């Protein structure tokens, strides 16, 4: 098939004024300001779809490489990852995610990075709670998830004093944990429409970021 006849991967994003291509946006005619504004929604939907597709491809790559190693051996695997320019350590991480979460146990909307962060959680009830929280958007992103896992793990081992927490983490680790918690709480304030709580949390976050820049 010639280049001119190849289908665009963004056919859903094409209309009489706009044509989204791999190198940018072709604009035909003179679309109105309102038409331009509406097209941002199309671009947002395209971005969201591509993010989901990226995660699907990453998981599919992990599944296929794992299948090749299990059925055709180490030599075949090394040839393939060599051609794909994937490091052996990277593949081992991908394989561990693939085996920890078989296809039947995966959920729509859960990213590869989520599975990667959760792969060492052995308690099925705890794992379900994390996955439910991600799907319900109570856990907003991977940064928030990792912080919550770290805090839950500490609490499960013992109830540390503030001094123990401060002594067991570097300043930047503590900042990372606190920012993750504030981000999650701010998101919950958004959901519950608690404007006063959201304002207080945002002010706290800005103050922490200000102190980081000054330190």
C-alpha cells in the first residue's frame, strides 16, 4: 500500500477542518473559534485512548515474551529481545508483572505501572482493595499508590512513633510520601465538593513545595 493510501491511525479525529496526523494537525479552511475549542475535546479523547492503548501494548508485549520463553526457550527469547532492543532486566520486570497478574485477573483502566507497584502484594483482600480504589479514583495515580502501599506496609509492621518515621526516611522520601498523601486527599475533596478542605490541602502542598525550593 502506498503512503498516500495508508489509513491514518486517527481517522476518528478527522473532519472537514481538521486532520490529525503523526506529525501534527492539518487545518483546512477557516474553522470558527468555537469549532477550534470543540476540537480540543476530540484531542483529549484521542490522548486518553492512546494512553490506554500504550498500556495494553506494554502488557501484551510482556505476555508474548513470557510465552516465547516458556515455549521456545531462552535462546529464542534472547534473539527476540535483542531485536526489540529490550534489556534482559527490563524483560524480567515485565515477566514478573505478566505472571503476577494473568489476563483473567486484569481490570479495565488499571495501568501497567499500577500492576508493577502491586505485584508483591500477596494478600488477595488487600490487593482487591487497592484495585477497587484505583478504579473508583480514590487512588489518583501511581505516585499516590506507591505512597499508600509504603504507609500501609509500615502500619502493618508496627505503629511507629514520629521519631521512628523521621529517622527511617530521608528528607526527600518524607516529602514524597507527604505530597502523595496530600494529592490523594485533595482529589477526594474534589469528589466530595469540599471546597474548604480542598483549599486547605492545596495551601499545605504549596507551602511544602515552597520550602523544598528554598532548601
